[in-house]
């Protein structure tokens, strides 16, 4: 059984509602009164998945229930299910259906591949957006099929003569090329403009390509909307429409963001002073340029940039290109919707070479103690979020002292980031974060534990295991100091204090922990996260972040401290044991 399905079923059994576990690639169904109607419903669901990313349909689990009661079972015949889905879809869709046993209940698991075609049922096509199926217009079908064929809109002739170049755009292009690190590319800045365009790959028989016209002509296009909100009130502080040529629009977006980024001076152990922004310039540049490079220019929507003191969220029209998902964006081989445009932008030096940009975003964020960038998509847009704020000074200072190959390595920094919040890790835990296989994750952990500059080490009880648990070495723990949540206090003693308060008051918050141990909000959050990870505590409020989130007893909360209390319907972890 696929891990995503097994993990979801385990969560349902623990007490989560199946409906809350559905996703763009997972759906739960039950058999209705009529098998025929059920198979029609499954054909429509399978068509919906095939037209988007593919996915899994689990039949026999109620999405409005949790625990054992959710597992009502399925009597569907897998062979008939496969055949009927093929018959009801146009063109015929081939899926895999199998009977599986879970906690003594027979379920039907349907695996739906992502299809190169667009399928219909009764003349209607839908695609999976988040957890629902949306109708696809003829225009949308054309765009999706074009992406799957690999058609490059940006390479086609625009009909705009090269002479229509914006003087400002030409000046920016020559300036950028003149700054190129290699002499050959720098020499392009001195060539006649038609030759510059040919070198950049944006010329087509005396005209601009679509990508070239986008970058270098001023056709009145609105490229992006920049919105800045005040830190405390959330009130609108700036609302700018970014127009003009593409190269000037990229520059303007970067100026608007970087001018509002606060910077902190940090002195490294080697005596070097670093000026670190609440959002790293590298991450901001890559996020902005990626939005321009990879958006879908066949739609009229514009890029949205939402900027607050602690976060930058960039929403780009068009979903991921086929083959790219939230779960593989860090490691997937480079795929590009606008290849010719991307090549021109990279040649100008506005973006890193293919396959490097996302790595740099991850590395630059985690190198200053921030969480890595997060990505989300609804198939129609892609959003990149950078969670900023003041840098974690001990982390930034520690990373600055690492060898150069580790400072810029996202895998190393992801492991370090995880171990700031957790005492130990394993290859299995890091695999999902690093978006690599368990053997690859194990190899990285072994590399970082090698003698002579080791960053991690095996725990004593797994020292001889084939795959073990890893922790930070003592020197790293001492150097990172208060950045490590579980070092900010005496573990056993502080755990007892928190347990005592929860036993007496029923709940605890981050604010209380800050006061108890005289620590910063981020450290208090890590202390509580560590206790949640060990199931000593569990969140009891609907809020997901902030110092006011409440925590109550978790499944492993010491029994001698438990008081009888009514469990909340949404949090079965509060049940007495």
C-alpha cells in the first residue's frame, strides 16, 4: 500500500475525520445503495484525478467519521471496477483497483495515474483542485494539453519587430550583461541590439519571440500587484501595480520588497560582521524571478506579491508543470513551461542555472534559522511563501562558520533545522523533508557524521544498527546554545514543571512557557513542539500558530498527573488513559 494511503488510514484510526485528510491526490468514498451509481461516481472521481496529478481513491471509509466507525468496508469487485471506469470515460481510462485489508475491514484501493490525455464522463471534464473537482473549460483543456505536450509559448514569434524595444529595457539588459562573470557573455553588452537578442534567444526573423516581447517591450501589460500590510494592524500600507517591460518589472518588484526588509548586524566567531535581512535577498530574488519565469502567460491574471514584516507570499498564475509537485519541487529534474523565456532570464543573470534556484532558496532561509520556503498549488496557481522575521543569531553565526560546501547545501541545513527542534532524527524522517529516498537521506547523515568535522552522531543505542538515530554532536549543541529548544532548559526538570501546570490548569500556552523559562517566543514554541512530538502534550485550540495557542494532555501525558476531563470531539488525544 502506498505510504500516503497507509498514513491517512492510520490517522483515521487514531481519531481524525477522513474528510480532513483528503487532498489533491487522495479521496475517500463509500459504496452507495446502487453498485451502478457507485461505479459511475468512481469513474467521475478517477477522471478528475487523471486530468490533474493522479491520485488514490479509497472505497469503504466514511469521510464524516473517525476511528473504527469510519471503516465500513467495500464489496466492490476490483476487476469489474477497472472495466466499468474504462467504459464510462472517454478516452478510456485505465486504473488499478485492488482489495486491501485494513484492521479487519476489506477496502477497495483505486490507483489513478496522471494521464497524457484529458478524459471526460458524459461529455464533461473535471480536474482535481485541492479536495474538489472543478469543470474544465475548452480554454483550460487546451492549456493543460499544451503543457503536457511541452509546447513553449515563449519561443513563438510575437510579430513585434526588434526595433520596438523599450529604451529602458535595453539599458537594463546591457547593464546586466555587462556584469556577467564570464567574459564572453559580458561582451554581448557591446553588440548591436539585434545581435544581443539573437544571443539571448529572443529573436525570430527580425521579430521578438513572445518571451522577448514580454521582457523588452512596453506594451502596457500589468505584470504584478505588490501589496504591503502593516506589521501590527494588518492595514494596507502599499498597493502598487507593476507595469512596463518584463525586465523593469522584475527590478521594480525586487526594489519594493528589499527596501522594506529590516536588517540585523551579526558578528561571526571569526570577527566578520554580517548584515542579515529578515528575508534573505537570495530567497526573495529567486522567488520573484521564478514567478516571472514559470507563470502561465496564456491567462490574464497577474502575479500577486503579499508582503508583511514577517512573510512574503508570491502567487503565480498557472499550476506546476507536469511532473512537478509540492513534494518534489526541491529535487525534481528541471522542467519549464516557458523554456525560451527562462533561458533568456538566466543569460541576463537574473536567475541561477536550471535546477539551482530552489536549492538556494532553501539554503538561504535555513542558514539564518528560518523555516524553508513552502509551496502550495491548486492547479491554477502556485504560491511560494517565505516566513521571515529577525534572524536566529546563534544559527546564523554557526552556519557562517561551517565549511563553504555545507553552508550552501540545503540537505545539511535541513537536517540542522530539524535538529534544532528535535533531539534526534532518522533517514525516514528526513526523507520527506529532503524529498529524497531513505538510502539517500541515510547516506547524507552518514556523511555528516564522518570523523573530522562531524555535525551529527549516532545515538548510543543505535550505534551498530544498519540505520540509526542521529543527534547533533556536543560541539554543535554548545555553539548553537539557546537556538536549541531542548537545551534551553533542563529537560526532565522543565518537562515536570510543564506537566504540573497542565495537570493543575488543564492547558498551557507559549506565553506561559516564555515567562516560566525566560525564553524568546521561538524557543517557547520549540519547547512545546518537542513535547507534542513526544505526545506528552496535544494542541487543544483551533489556532495553529502564535503564543496564544493552547496545549493540553497528550496520549503519553503521565497517568499519575491526569485529571478526569471531558474529551473534546475534535481532539481524541485528550481521552483519559
